[in-house]
């Protein structure tokens, strides 16, 4: 065996070296292919997504699906390439030219990935920045629209208030003296409850009809322009400076169908909510800013305070001739709302922006960021990517050089380790085989033993090394040897393992074995023989036979017992078994009939009462009591029952042993009946005696009266009463 081990190790030395070198080269090839595929995927897939989708939500969903698809495709790619890794014994080697080629591929792949990552990062940064601008401008435009709608809803509420319109008509016609006070009170309540600067009623010339200190009347040209520039029934909205030079939002709407024409006016302070909302920038950008503007008299009029121009609201105006301004591009129609704009802002600084129109107004909203800040962020990210690429290239070159230099040492170390592992495995196998109490053996295709452990030698009475080369015909009788060969042929023919029991004549006498046998394969999966592990189960077989005989004896005693025996489940009270005497006592022939019909009787002898006795037996040991039953014909009978907990097949059962005591119970009942009758007769005699004594007493009293009457008449008493008095006295004493 030792010579065979050495020969196998020497033969495998070249295989191990070739295997180690070839696997390393193949791994580098796999890595390179993966690098190239990932780089091309990153470079091309984002362009396809941007080309197919425009909505940010759709782009986000497509990017997620693209990521999962990348994982699936790369997993399949790696699986297919790894399956092609060379096995031990291949003749491929890593040459110097191939080493340089692999190194060139690795470095080129890293550079390609770095370049693709840089381009992807720049594009992605652009897209993220533009997406943020779109989200910010859409959100703020929606907020401004909702804020204006709330104000316009208040205006519409006043317009549709029929009572208010009637009061206004009465005021104008001087029909009701209190109409003015009621209108003023209603408008003042609306102003205070909704936070308006002023809420006034206007005449056809735009003059206030109720007192409001904040309201500033329109000039006649401005009022005429303001009223006639829209439809007659449309609500007018205007953002302008008040008389104090502060921005104010004015909302004017016609009030009902009255003559002369009347208007309702609302004045709102934009510095309370509108300007702070516009000035707030939700991202950490330094130059991020929101611009609200409109076209007015050939200029771009900015309507809010700006980050770099705090006093710009309604004061900063730039000419429309400056075509490079973002606002001018939008107002001239060069770009549409929602598109990315590139131009200059009010500072004449290059910026990127996105615009959105404010509904029901001539206002436009732009969210913008400086180009310099965007490029600064992208430059920092690209620098990190380039640094990572340089480090990756350096690491790859160093790794390849070290790998090249350490190839021979790795091969030698792997060979040495493989030899040690094989030696340890063989030593461990020998130790396990020799220390096992089971017989372990192996045979070649001709049935000759090539492995035989110490335990197997003990059974055949020969040293293990002397059995090697012999067959079963030498060790066992012809009939047993043929049985063993038949099992070996079956294992080899069917190419599967089997388990069978064998009865063999051994050095220790007749023994029973449980034999596990299977085909013996070489490294290439070819069958070279069979192997087996046989365990001595003689003691177990003897124990099983003793148990079987015990069970037969128990069943015989159980069935022939002169008393009724029934086995119950301790939890459910289900009848598990019953002997013939128990079946006969109930009038049944089969156990199934008894299980279906037993204990069909009223409390305190019902099934529920019986189940209480059965369950209590598990905790209170034995139970003895008298029980009334009813057979299948309805005839009741009495039994004296003894309940006891026993173990059967490791399970606790309740055994009921009962004796029929119906005859004894009948005798007891008859004695009880006679006793009751005797008591009743004695009680009747006592009542009769009491009646007789009472009559005697009455007769005695009557005779005494007659004797007394006779003495009064001077005659001799006719009755002698001495004996009667003694009898009465004795009766009373009784």
C-alpha cells in the first residue's frame, strides 16, 4: 500500500503544477472578460436608458431593472467561464508571452473601466443635478399654485355669497342704513381670519368704499388698464410695489351683477410666505437659487428677492435684448418649460436651469445652479476615480509580478501540501478502518479482497493481511460464498448501494450481519470493484426473537385471562385493545365494535366519568371502584374495576382489569329489599299494637264508669278490672 501511495504522488506532481499555473491564468482571463463586459455595460446601458425614457420616475425604474439585469447576466457569464477552468492534469502552462498579454489585458481593462466610470459618473452627476433642478422647480411651482388657489378660493367665496351681494346692492342704493357696517364687519373678519393685509370693496373707478389703512387705490390709467386687459368676469392678480415701496400681491374680482359695477379687492403680503419659500433651497448647493419673473414693458422683471441681490423684488429689470439670459431664452420661446437651459443669470454668470410656468398668472419660475459649482463637484469625483484607477493599475502590476515570481514556489508548496493531505487522509482512513468494530472490506472486480480490517479478520479467524488476495470461496461455505458473490455482482451491475442481512458461519459460530455494500470507483468514476461494511447484529436478532416470544406469551395470557382486560389511551380514553373476556362481557365479537359502542350509559357512569378515572390514574397510581356498564342488548351489569398505569412499547397506557360482580350486587340488593320489608312489617305491628292498646283503654274506662255507676245505685260492680288494668299497663310499657 505504501509503494502505491508514493507512486500516485510522483505521478501527480506534474499534474498539480500544471493545474496550479493553468488555473491562475484562467482566473485572470475570467477577470479580464468581466472587466470588459462591465465597462461596456456601464458605457452603453445608461445611454440606452436616457434614449428610451425622459420621465425621471421611468428612468429610475429602468435603472433598477438594468441593475438586476446586470447581476443576472454577469452571474451567467461567470458561471459559464468558471465551468471552463482547467482540471488537474491538463497540459497547459503559463508562458512569458502569455504572462505579458494577461498583464496588458488587466491594465487595459482597468484603464477602460476607469475611463468608462469617469464618463458615467460625469453623465450621472449631470443627470442627478438636472433631476434635482426639475424636482425643485416643479415642487415650488406646485406650492405657489396651491397658495394662489387658496387666495382665489376666498375671492370666489365672497363672489358667490348671495347675502353679501344683496348687502352691497342695498348699500349702493341707500336702501338699508346698516348695510355698510355689516359689509365692513364681514370684510374685516375675513381679513383677520385669513391673514390678509386688506380686504376692501371697490367702486367702478377702483376706489375703496370701506376704510382700510393698508389698501392703496389704483391710479386711473392703471385701473383702466388693469380692468380692461382681461375678460370682464375674470379675477385679476397683480404683484406690484405699494406706496411704501414694499411688494404686495393684489387680487381684484368683479362682485355680482350690480349697477354701478363693484369690485372686491384683496391685498397679500408676499414676504410672509411666498418670498421665504422661494429663498429656501433644499439642497446643499452654494449657488442654488429660485427666480420668479415676468415680462413687463420690454424687460424681464424679477418678482422676488434674490440670493445675490436682496432688493431685487419688483425693482430689478433687465432688457429682453440680452438673449443669453435664462429668463430671456424662456420668454422668447427658445426653450420650453421643463427643459434644461444653459445661459447666464442676472449676475452675468454661466448657469444651468429649469423653468416652470405659474398657472393663472404671467409669472415664470426658474431653478438654477452655477456651472462652476457643477464642474467643481464633477472634478472632485473624477479625481477620486482616477486616483482609484492609478492605485488599481499599480496593484495589478505588482500582483502580476509577484504572481509570476511566486509561481514555482506555489506549485512546490501545493504539491507538498497535496502529498501531506493524501498521506494524512490515508493514515486517517487506516486508523478508522482498523479501529472500527464493524467488518470493513473491499474487493476487485474478480472478487479478491484488496482491503480487510482487523474486525473482519476476527470474524474469519485470520490476520487481515493474510486475507488480501483471497476470495469468498476460501473464507465461507459454498452456499454462503455464492450469496455474497451474488450481492457483489448486483452492486456492480446496478451501480448502486444496497443493504441486506446475511447469516454467515464465522470463527465465532453462526452470526448475523447487516451488510452495506456499494460499487468502488476510481478518480475517473469507473467501477474497479466493490466495498462493504458489515455490522454484527446477532445480539439484536436474539433480543428480537426473545421479544417476539415474550409478546406471544403476553398475547396468550392476555387473551385467555378469566377477567376482562382493556387498554386505554391515558389522554383521550380511547380503547386500544381488549381481550376476549372483555368483548364477551359487552356482547361484541370484534375490538372495533367495542370501540364504537362502549360506555353508552348515563352519569355517573358515562364516558366522561370514565375518562376522569382514567386520567387521574396517571397521577394517583392505582384506582379501584365499582362500575355499572351496559352490553350491546341494553342489559346492565356491574364490574369491580382496577385501573393501573403501565408502559407498553415505551408509551404509558392505562390497563383496566375488571371482574363481573352482577350476582353479588343482585344478592346485596335482595338483602336490602328484605331488610326494608322487615322494617316496614315491624313498623306496622307497632302501629297495630298501639291501636289495640288504645281500644282496651277506652273499654277499661267504660267499665270503670259502669262499675262506679253501679256502686252509686247500691249494686255490685258487674266487671272485674284487675286483669285488664295489668294488661293495659304492660302495653303502655312496651
